[in-house]
């Protein structure tokens, strides 16, 4: 991939610089304080894995817009597809005037998702919207109401998805009441589960609670992130998901894999569910699907997807042709640029550089993840007590050096890495070394 910006970090002013400070002054006057930002600099250009602010500072982007620009910011294939589609027509609405890109994208998604059975898809705008529609589809198909979600889950900020999301602050405080018939169950969290607990044992614990507290016959859907995103990039133990899938199948429950963050090559496979060998009934996709344009999808078994009545799902902007073109070009970029392999190489380098640090300092509890969806959980020295304070210190220190990292976790004690898969090895190693130096400094 050719880049417009040099793929190199550089800090040429204080952060934020004078031009960013001017933007911040206007922001404080005109933008709701409820909108937050991780980076104090205001970006004027983004390319590949580099963000350049208005003062000329260049930051290594380890967030990809929270997992969106997986094929790199301003990927040439995506830019060209967006330009061509917009020139042909900026908006068409599938319910009024059908068009080919909607059909083509649905076809590609049914080909990419796991499962050797007839599949169909429907397009939406955001991850939360995809989750809401997955719930509607499952309820219509089963004739049941109860929805099972998990500890540490994040599914969105709409009313229904807030009920499905576990973490209260900042996502839920003051916004209730929430949608009913949503039940939260224990997750397999290997770092914090009882020592030696297997995935099958963790699933049995969950299934027993479902049977006793809800009744399997009342459950419409079980919804789980195969790598739990906002909750801390938790990878459930082997056997956890497969046991839940079997339980769902045996009891007529729709199993939904929320792959809004973990899907689209992020973990080194098209969908993270593939690592566990499961075939979800429905999959939700967004973020890395569109290459930067707003688009999401629900993909799954044809008979389930066909359950809602015509007009029961959809929306004004759902499947916008410009977003469809962007998504199709993004899929092409994943394939032609071998980005699934790139995700695995990123994990190799991450583990090579970070694993020695686990033994070296007491504040690193665990490193984990799959492919280029990676995390470091921080603890109080010598314990498993969450350490959120040190995370802020490390992230701030790295940012001052020109590397932007995002945080996550129910306890606010996890640094997550979602680098663009086009990040050069030189840039990746440089950014990880900045992170390692900041960890060592904090530990000292």
C-alpha cells in the first residue's frame, strides 16, 4: 500500500499545540461536554496508521477509530470506491428504489461468514443498530422475549443495547429505565475465574443460571462477543462458546455472535467465531466492515433472517450505496493485501516484545487477544487487583511520545491495541517500544 503521509511518529510542538488549543476553545463553546476525546490534538489528515494534527504532530494510531480503519485510513481502494459511488448517486433507499450494491454486499457477507447453510443478510448503519435488529429477528423467529447477555459486555448506547451493555459508567448512568427481558450471565474470564476452571465448566455455570433463573424455553437469543471488546478484550476459555452453541441448538435458541469489533479480519480470521469452530445462527458486523464509512449488517441462517415481516426492519440510510461501495472495496483490500495474515504477524510481534515484560514488572497481569485485537491488563503490583491509575499514566506518557493507545475494561485497567493491519513492521515495533518504555517507567 502506498501512503500519502510518512509512516513515522513525530512530535514538533507541545501537545496540544497552539492550533489545537484554538479548536478546543471553540469546542468548549459549541460542542456538548458529553462528547469526549482521547487525543488532545485536532487531526487534519490521516493515512495508513498515522494521524497528523493541525500543528504538524504525527501520532501512531493504535486505535483505528475503535477498530474501524482496519485496512488503513484513506486506503486508496476505499477512497476510489467512495468517489465513484458518490459521483453516481449519493443516496438510494432500498425500500423505495433497489440497487445492485446492496445485493452484492449481502452476497459477499454470506460467503464470508462461517456456516455451510443457506444464509441471508440485511444492512444497517451502526453496530448498535445491528444488535437491535438481531434481537428483533430472534424474537420474531422464536416467538420468545428473553435475551441473554454477559458480564463485561458492550453492545451499544441505544436504549435496548444499553440494557444489554454491562458497564454502568459512562454508558448508562442517568439514562434509564432500560428495555426489559434482558438477563446478564457470568462470562468465562480466564484471568479472573477460579484457577483451573475450564471453558466447559464456565459454560455449565452459565447454563445452570439460564435454566433456573429464566427457563430455556423463554430465551429468544444468547448474544456474546467472541472477543469481549469494551469489557477488556477478554478471550473466553476454549469450550465456553461451543458449549453455549450446543445448548442454544438443543433448546431452539438463536445464538448471536456480536462481531462488531472482532470481525472483518481483525483477529486473523474473517470472524473471531471461527477460532472456536462455532457457526452462529446470526452474526452482527460493523466497524471494520466499512473502511471508515458508516455501515453494519446482520448475517445468518436464511430461515431466521426471513422471519420478520416485510418492512419490519430497515431504515432511511440502511445500505446507503456509498457505504456499500466502501464496504465492498474494504473486503477487496483485506483479500488482495493479505491482511488476515498481517493480523497474525502483528500478534507475533506484540507477543515477542510484550511477553518478557509480564515477567519483568509486577503491574502487568496478563497480555491477551487474537490477531490484531490485543490487550494488556494492569494490576496492583503482585496481585490481581485492578490498577486503573497506572493505565492513565502509561497512555498519557506514550501519547506525549507520539503513540496513541486506547483503554478499556470493566475496571478501566486495560490498554487495548487495534492497529490498522497495514501498519508497517518498523512503525509497529517503534510504537510498541514506546509503550514498553512507558510501562517500565510506571513500574519504577
